[in-house]
């Protein structure tokens, strides 16, 4: 006995008919088929179906019992010595199916349903998913014509993707095109690209995707229907159970029951335990229902609860990974007077930093989608604070580009609202984001604007953090005087605000400035002070940075063994905290330290790893630096030809950037490679 479950439009009936045809030779006594109309408001009565089956089996009308139980008994006795396939299409539930099941093993049963019929005995359950893209294209081409698809294959792929690879939707779209020979496929693709009208476009004649969904939605009890509607409101690709509970304003247990009921009804998917998502077209349908059946106030309240949950959890993440940093302390700026605080008790609590990191990187797309969606009105400041609390998504390199896009949208919203406090905070995170890519002109503009607006808003911590970023930017520009001034200003403000972590970061960056200025002893001392502060605070996220900077200074000071030890420990911590950019950079710095210590083969391994672990969207400058270091290690182990190949590639990248490192690389290529230069 096989039960196939799937959402409306996934092709369950077509599958049943196809399978029935393929296995008919195994059931020589024939097939019985019934549409049970389980999705309709008046599903078929088992007694009526049994009457049809009995007539098909040769029982005269007067001989058919009145009672359903008696009909079922007669039906089973007639099938006892036969081999028949019974197809029960569109079953509502187990109670409807149970009287229709043969009692002997010689018969086969194939059931389709929008619900998962767990309570049918001895049934093998199969969930019917959507098609692959190639399967969808084959179906599409089979209806509207191979030649049209081949002529505009990219447009055809866009059409089937807009249909969510749902068989019904793909067939409807293909039929629309088949009936309109003058339409290019690209025209239909453009029509379907607009989400707000997509469901209305997916109809042909009396067949419509929306109507198929209406049947499933109409069967939901009120609390399930409300959950279905509200869960469609967030723009993120999926929801955790905790986020769903906040959205629905229920406890976790109640939320899980509601969501599992929607999964069983094939209206929601659970790709992994504890996570839920919609099929794309069902999300659009559910969102339409939410706009019709929920008031604007109810929709806004649900999203506000989700933002509270996300922000409260993000603050706990930030404070666990960055203890001592008051930037996300709700009692301090930037949580300025008048800002609506996260609801008391909302959000998740973490047992350790590993679980916090798991949460951040799993939830990243949803968190950023929430921040973008709610960047405006009464929720603007909270959305900006959420961006602040999850800035590791940018700094780690995991969601660097997406983070920038969301922050840019938040900046525009802050300007529209005239909220200079929120605008200052967004300028600060954008300054950090652009500085990571060495887009220094934009980074400096954002940093200076953050300082000016933060000062006007009375937000000293934002000013201090922005001054710290400005110090890094001017350091990259080799303007050590401005860098020292900006970082000293940041350090003084952090001290005054009792922000230990900020003070440590400013000291660490001052160490970098002093090292490049040739003050090696001062650089080591500042890095050691910074490391002492972050170790005392237990800020593992920054212990790695302190070790990296001290290891770099110790390398320059000639303390090679201690430098390698610091950098090796930093590498382990960066890996643990999933800081992909800094993992790559630390491999590169270890290569330099090991070269200086006289271990070229070990250095070569780390130089290769620096390139291998570099995030795909890393800056051109980062790649050029890694290639330069790899060239030095190859030169040291005698592979001079390969070394020069890497230097030539690095030179091209530096020249495209107009970077000052170009002169040093030209010198390396013009002369016999200088094995003592590791810039």
C-alpha cells in the first residue's frame, strides 16, 4: 500500500494514473479508481464510493447493502480471491480511506492526498516534491513546443523557476504560451517576474494555480489558517521554530503543533528539523491571504514580534562573543532614549559561543531580510540595532555583500525618516564594510559622516567606533599621523565610556600604526596590552585579533618563535569563530613569520592555504597580497619561475588598483628575487 502526499499542483493524480498504467500487468483482475475529492468542501462519502466499486465488480444495484459497514464487508469478500489495483485519488484523511481498503495481500492500493496519512495502517508514505529544472523544462517544451524553448532557453528556465517547478504551474504557463503563438517566451517570463501578479498570470481556461491552493486553504481550521498567513510575512527564505513562535505570538510547543499541521497538509515544508519554509508559489498565495484576512495592524505586530525576537537573540550573541563591548548594551547608546526595546524575555539564550555562532550563520539570510524589511517607521531603530548586533556577518566574510546591500537600504530609510542617530550607526557599519574591501574613499566618507552625525545625536560610542574605523582607513592610506590621531581619540572615548573591548581594539590598531611607522617596541607593547584586556574580558572573538597583531609585531621585532606561536593560536581561534577572512589573512601572516624563522616549506603550506581559504568575494588587494606572499615562499624553496608567475599576477592586480605595492613587485621582477623581502 502506497500513499503519495504533496501540495496541490504537484502532480499526484498524474503520478497515480501513470503508475497504474505501468503496473497493470501485475493486477490481471483490473483496477478500481475513485476521486475522493478530499480537498473539496464536500468530500466523497466512503459508502458512495463503495457502491460504485461494487457495481464495477458486478453486483446488481438491489444487492448492494445500505450500510457503509456492510458494503465494505461485501467489497472485501469479493476482492479476497482477486488481484486488483485500487487507486484512491485525493483522499481527505484515514477515516475516509479505511473502509475502501482491501483485506488481502493480492490487491494493491495507491492513495494520493494533500495530507500525510500517517494513521493508515501498513502504508508506505511518499512525499512528492517539485520537479527538477530539467524535468520542468521537458514538461514545458512538451506543451508549448521544443523549438520555442530551444530558441529562448534562458527565458524558458526563468518561466519554470517562476512557477516554482510546480507541475501544475508549469503546465498552465506552457498552455498559455501554446495558445499564443505570437508571444515570445521572454514575454511570459517578464509577466511572471512580477511577484504581486504571478498567481493571476498562472491560469488558462478554467484551470488556475490559485484555485488549487484555495482548496487546501479552505480546509484549514482557523488557527492553522492564521499561522499559514502570518508565516508568509517575513521575506527570509526559511524560519526557525523560535522565530515562528515569536511571529505567531505563541509558545514553542504550540508553534510546533501549528507548523507540523501545515507540513502534514503539504502547505509548508520542513527541510531539516526545526526549520520551515514555503514553496515559492504557496508563499505568494499565503501572503495574498494575509493581506486580505489580516489587518495592517496585525501584520505589523507580527513582524514587530519577529524583530524583537531577532534583536534580543542577536544582542545575546554579540555580548557572548564580545563581552565588554557596550555598543549593544540596551541601557547605553546607541540604544538611545525613546527607542523601543526588545520585549522582555524574548529571544534565545545560548549555552556557549559555539551554539551562538551556529545560530548566527544559520539565521543570517533571515536576519538580514528582517532588518531590511523593517527599516522604517517605528521599527527603524530596532532594525539598525539588529544590523549592529550581527555585524560579524560582514566582518567574517560570510554575508559581506548582502550585509552591505541591507545596510545601504537602512541608510536610505534613516535619511527618509530624518533619524540622525540611526543614520550615524549605519554609516559606521558601512565604513567597516567598505574598509574591509579596501574601498577607502567610500569607507572614509562613511566614517567621517558617522562621527559628525553621532556627535550631533550625542552618541559617544558610535563616535568612538567610527573614529576607530577611520584610524584603520587612514592607516591603510599610510597616513600614520591621521591614523594615530583618530585611534587616540577613539581610545580616550572608550576609556571614558568604560568600554574595555573598544579600548583593546583601539590599542591593537595603534599597534599596527606604530609597527608600520617603525616603532617596533611600542607596537609589541600596545598589542600585548590589548591582548591582556581581551583575555581578561573572555572575548574569544578578539583574543584571536590580539594574537594576530602581536604575532605580526613580534615577527618584525625578530621574536620569530613567539610570533609563530601567537599566530598559530590566532589561526585556531579564527577557525573556531568562523572568521573566514581572518583565517586566510592569518595563514598569510604565518607564512611570513615562518619564512623569517627559516622554515620555508612550512611557510609555503600556509601561503597556499591563504589562497585556498580566501572567501570568493574577497577584495582584489587581499588576493594580490596572498599571491605576493606565495611568491616569496616559492622563491625560498627554489621554485623561482613559479614565484615570478605569482608576482606578475599580483603586479597586474596592484596596478589595476593603483596600489603602492606595485613598485616593490616591479623591483622583485626586475632583479633576481630578493628572498629577504616579504612585503
